[in-house]
C-alpha cells in the first residue's frame, strides 16, 4: 500500500498518473480550510493535542494534514466541515476556559 497524497484540484492531472504508477493513492478535495489552536506554552499542555484531534474525530472530520509546534496545533480539513470544526474547537479550548468554576 502506497502513501496517500492530497493535492489541489488544479495540480491533480499533472501528478496523478506518475503517483499511481508508484502505488500511491490520489484524492481530490475542492476546498481546504486550516483550523488551529494558537498560544504560548502549548507544548506544556500534554493533553491539548489529543483533545484537538479527538474533537475533530468526534465530528467525523478527517484531517488532510497535521502540524504541531510550540505555538500552534493545526489541521487542514475539507472546507465543508469548517464551521462545525471551528465551533467545536472554540467550545473546547476557549469557552470552556472562560466559564467560572463554582
């Protein structure tokens, strides 16, 4: 089984045949959106990355690309799911932290 590549539609035709010959799968996504959680000290929060990806998974959103660094956690997703993903991530990381504790 080959590596899966995700390409812009305009570039798909150019590379599709060569990748298939090498055993790769090629997927086409019309529009991609980047969703992120950004802030200093993210690496100090050990559960942040799993929570981020679990929130997407629970929505049925499969990231096309993932990126993590000391300041951000990012996922490229199909634009058709951007509103749901942004709402879920906001609720998880922003709204939850702003609610007062009893």
